[in-house]
C-alpha cells in the first residue's frame, strides 16, 4: 500500500499560518491520529491530503507520484467530515452510492455495493430514508458508509466524535476501531481528544500551532513525549508539571522541587540544571500507607468524578497536583493523606527549551 | 403585585401591537379596495360626491370593454412574457454570479460586489436616455426583447446578492465531500448547489417578477405599439380623448394585480426568506 509523504508543506490563510513547513511520512496501512487542540492545523492537514486545499509551498506524494496539484476527484482518498456533510436532499442510499455514481458503475453493481456497505455498518434498514430523519449516530454511520463505498486506499476522518454525546462517543469508538481493523486502508483521524489517540491509533502526530511536534508510535509518544506541550496534552488528565532543579547534594544528584525531593539513582541519566518535572496523574498514588519508593505528605483539596473514575486534587507544599484514582471517591477538604510515586515513572523536560530530557531517574 | 403590573404592561403592548397592525393593513389595503370598487361602479357613481364607499349597483362594463375593445389581452400577454423571460434571464445569469461570489476569492471582490449592487441605487431616469440611444442603435426599440433585457439587467444585482447569501448557507463541506466522492466541480454545482438553493432561486424568480411587473418609465419610453407594450402602458392609454375611463383603468389594475396576489398567497413562506436576504433560517 502506498505511503503518504508531505514534504516541507506550508499553508496560510491570509496572515494566519495554518501549517508552517511541515514534513510527515505515513506508511501505508497505518492508523494515524492527528492530535492537538482546535485551530492547530489538523483539518488543514487533512484537506491538503484530500486535495481540497492546495499548499502554498511544498509537495505531497502518494507512493512516488506527486499529487500536489491533483484535484480531489482524481485522488484515491475519501473523507468523513466533522459535521458529516450528508446531502440532505438525497436518500441514505443515494448518499452512500454517490462515489459509486461518480465511478459510473452499472446500477446493479451500485445496488450490491451499497447493500454490502450498509449491512456492514448495520444501516441497511435506513437505506430508503431521508438523511434528515436520522439520529446523530446513524448519520455518522451513513457518512462513514459513503467514505467506505468509494473503496479508497486512504480514508480521512475529521473530528468525527466531537458532535456525538458522551455515551454514543464511547460506543462509536469501539465500533470504529473494529471496523478499521477489518479493512486494509490507511486511516488518518484528527481529534482534540487524547483518548481517541490512545484507544484507536497505532501512531500519533501531535499537531500544534501549525507544526508537528512529534510523530511516533502511540506508546513512544506516551513514554517519551517530545516536549512539555506533548507530555501535557497526550494523556488525560493532563500531566502535572512542576518547575524544579537538579542539584548535587552530598555527592548525590537530587531533583529538588521544594516539598518534592527525588534522589536520582543513576547519575548518568541527567545533569544538574533547571528542569520541568512531569508526573502523570495515573502514576501518582494516594492513600494512608503507601509502598512506593517516595512518599510525601499531602492534603486533599477536592475530588472530581469523571465517569466512574475520580481525579483527586491534592496540595503538596505549594504545588497543586492531580491524581487519577479508579472508582468513585468521597471529597474531604484538607484531609491529610500520603502521595506516593516511583522515580522510574517521572518525566524531566529542560526548562529552557521545553524539550524532553529523560523518563525515570 | 409585581406580576399583575407586568401582565398589564404586556396587555397594553399587545393592544398597541395589534392596533398598529390594523392601521397598517388599513393603509395598505385601502387603495386596493378603492381600485376594486371603482372597477365595478357605474361611471356616474365613480364621480359622485360625496364618494360612494360601498357601491350599491354593480357594473362589470369596465372589464368587458377593456377585454373586448382595448387590446388588453395583448398587453396582458406581453406583460407575462416580458416579466417571466426577464426573471428567467436574471436568475440564469444570477446563479453562476452568486455562486462565484459565495465560493471563490477573486481580485477586488468586495469592490466588484459593491459596484454590482450600486447599479440598484441609480435612479432609473438617469439611465433612460443612454439606454434609449443604445437600443435605438441596436434596432430593438418597440421589440419585446428590449424590456426583457432591461428588466433582467435591473434585477440581476439583487439576484446575485440575495442568492449569494443563500449559497453561503450551504455548508462548504457538502460540496467538498461531493468532490471527494469523485464528482467534478460542475457536477457539484448542479447536484448540490442548485437543489439546495432551489427555495431561494424560486423566491428570487418570483421577486424579480414582482419588481418589474408594474414598471412604467422604461416601458413607455422604449415601446410604442401593442407588439411590445405592457399592461401599465396599456392602462395609461385609457386616459384618452373622451375623458378618463376610470372604471376601465381600475379594471385593468385589478386584473394586473391578480397574478401577483395569487403568487404571494401560495408562496408566502419562500418569499419571506427571499425578501429577508436568506438570513432567516
């Protein structure tokens, strides 16, 4: 399957730089998530791949062929839009059949393929309906059906879960994952939600302010985020970030963030200097008695229940940290508690550049 | 206590609101009522003093005479042909113009769009002489085409502007999606823009007809025979040598108003959107 190559691509809308000289190479058959906050350039990136926008400079290749100036109808790409973009004046059948009509297939063949896609997505009983009579989840399936009917090698999904309510989003995510696994296509999905990236994609590209901060395997981005922004963004709840310094004390390197002191066990991992200490909420444990190498006294401020998990906000000295605890827990203001962490789970970023230094000390 | 006060205020507001509506309806319907009654009054009742508000004797002589002796059917047919053709022409040229204005960026777009609209600001009389000379040179004076071209031209800016706002409401993603399905830009124009813009296009077509249906100035200057003259001019001809034939003039007026009233009654829903530049969802 063909790889997608973006070579030094830039795109501006008036004075605003949507994408600034980015390069990206996506291997055929990968499931990529473009992750980043809204307005960072994700949709522009998808539109450039689809051919709906032309880059101001740079080249776009599918395989070895230069597709930079090819119009969308000449590209082997289909796309599912954020608001689905179904054709309201056509039936579900005609919506799904649209790419097949474009291929000028015989009517029987179209009928067969639409049936096939529709039963695959379990929307075959809606085929005769108008799309305006469907619910959000059904509309999304029709939009996906239309994109699949084209049988393109590259399928793009632009923030497709954003318009769905919480419960439906969870459900669609699972279905979507199963669906993509069964097809051999190159899939690129854009999302502001790190959960999409974590649960769906093989590879994650962090897109922020027109730049790609990191493009790597999902696990690699999680374990070795390129910089402070990537570390904070990739993961939910966000990583706790604390300014700290690494100092030599009695012949022993020490991460010093006032109330949090972490000895560095291996002196070769980090040099003395100013850093940002990153602690993931899921590796910060709280309890009365803890067996982690480092245990610090803390105070509980409040708890925040998300689904069936709890984010516990705690105060450690002057720092406010978030800890992720499965299950639902009660709120007790200013209750004394212990916070524990393992030095192998912490992240260090350079204070001056924001770049990743090391994980685990 | 407070609640009753609020209630009384809103009642006063309601009464004022309806009173205002009734007065406005009265003001707008009075000329129509007067035209209708004049058309069925006898000639002596028309000039009777004090005026007869509710005619006691009903006389259809005006209708019979204009239909049989005054060539009104020919003028009527001209009016229909001229206005429908002009509206079709305006819409046919306006749709691509509005699409380009809605979807493309081009050099000096804002200025060009304003220049197009400014044609509507011009008092028609200022353009009358040059237009007369132009059409004389084209040998089109007193030809049905002359009014078709002028009416279409006068309405075109409005069509472009209103349809632009209709097309702006059609999500770009819908067209983009259609292109990605593998269709051409031209096909997306015909299969997405035209069907989804159809209510606006239909409204503009009817509005174009309304706006020029009673046009008088260009019609009387540029046409002078039954071949091309329209109802307003034909009606004015009735102000002849043997005095003003009020009942016949009023009968012409009533007949001219009927198609417009019917269109408004049946297509009110679409017309409101058209008149409000498509901004009502």
